[in-house]
C-alpha cells in the first residue's frame, strides 16, 4: 500500500503568534530572538523582515544592520508551547501516527486515518483550516508518499501553501529542484556539491552510489535514495533526540582565541535556545573542533547536575578549550553539543517539542 504522508509547518510561527497577539505588529518586520546589542541570535522573523534578507540563526546585530526599523521581541516559549498544544490536538483528530519535528512542525501518516478519508490532500486542507480557525495562524502543508517529499512539498509554496507530489510526479519534481531545497542538505554540503557541479536533483542523480559514498560518507546512500524518490523512514510518534547541538563551518580558517571564543558564545546561545525549546537538560557538554588539515577532535565534560543555560555551557567550553593547543593549526569548524539528558519525561502529555528554526 502506498503511504500517505502529510508534513505540516506553521508559517513564521513565533513571529506570527506575536503579530496575532499584538495587532500593532501586523505587516511590520518582527524579529523574535536576542537583543541586537548583545550576542543574541534570530530565532525566527516575520515575512516582512525576511524581505530584508533576515533569517533564523543570523546574529541579531546583523539583523538590525539589515533592518534598523525591525521590532525585536524576546521569545516567550511558554506561550508558543500553549499554542502548539492546541495544534497537536488537531493532528490527533486524524491519526495517532504523529511525529513532531518541532513545536510548529510535524509529520502525519494518514494512510489509515480516523476520518476514513481516502484523500490526504483533503485532510491536509482540513487541518490547515482548523489551525486557522482555532489559532488564527496560517500553515503550509506538503503531501506525498514519503517523508522527504512531504517535507520539501510543504516548503514549496510558503506561506499558506498546499502542495501534493504524486508518485508519478516525484522524479520530474526532484530533477529540477535546487540542491538548497533538499531536506537533509545543509549549507556546507550544498557548497561542496556546487563545487563538483551538483546544482539540482538532476545533477545529483548522475552520480553513482559508490561515488556519493566516497564523497559524502554514510550520507551518500541517503542522497542516492532521496534523489530517486526513495525514503522508507516511517512516521515515528516516539521520536526522541539523544543530543542537541550546533556547529558552524567558518568562512575562513582562524586562530585568534578571542575570535574562536566569540563564535563559541554564539553557538552556546543557539544550543540554549534548542535546549529550552525542547525542554531538555543534559549532563554532558562536548566541544568539537575541526582544523584546517581536516583533523577533528572532541572534548567532553560531564557534570553532576543537568544544565540548560548558556552561561554554564560556555564556562565548561572555556575549560575544555584551554586544554587544547590552538597555536599549531588554524580552525575551520566549531561545534557544541549537549547530551546525556534527564531520563524523566519533561514534556507534559500532548506537548510538541521545539527546535531552533523557522
């Protein structure tokens, strides 16, 4: 039986909630994130702000430079979680196979559903309508026979979009899709692909399985499959993250300790957002450094009590980095990960998790 998968993604969720609750913010560039006068980062922003080139994970300072008239709002996680609870209840009216990716984003398997509706597209439209009726928020939906295609379909006509990719349409759709639109291909991988002539799905499909594995390691098999419309991953209602982290490949290799520390502070803030949003605390903090000769080292610190705040994370990172000789090689990548989470269930029943995203 061909699967029927829906991916629902709220449009500019944090910012839309703020605009809904404060009518004076409507049609104005709203940025939800850190203070532009600090080392804060953008969690998300309204579509009015995106017109200026602002996006999630950008520094708040840079966002202010791009749009000085933007309105900066500190994230109110408890409010967003309350809205997400309403949204998740709508999902469960149709199926118990719901896999939250974030507070505002989830996969639904409606192959067999509680409404006995044979049309996944009609179900997706019903869900979008109900979300708007109950929350006054818009959403985008993607419908297809697997998770990869449903995910890219939901992003295809944002905001307020609804896109169906039928099995017979998958390969033609994928062939013309820019690599940057592929779910699972980040900026670093995109840059590497472009350098070797891979700009679209059609270009990617010209590479053999062995070639892709040689170029991208274990992810090569994933790329080989998805460009052929294959994705056998089930919708997993019990999905649980084992670690939370952020890393960045630097635009140029660096060795200045102050510059390295500034980047790590920025990463620590992003990790704090992720931890708070996912309601997670971890006992193990890991620093990752890749040098310009492509050697990689990791150093970890295990704490007595689980942590969540950036101040504690960066304090441990400073201890770890002081034990590393940074004088011999330049650094090309930095990363911070928190793991070893509390075993007890932290999220109340029916609550969605929230990653750092749009």
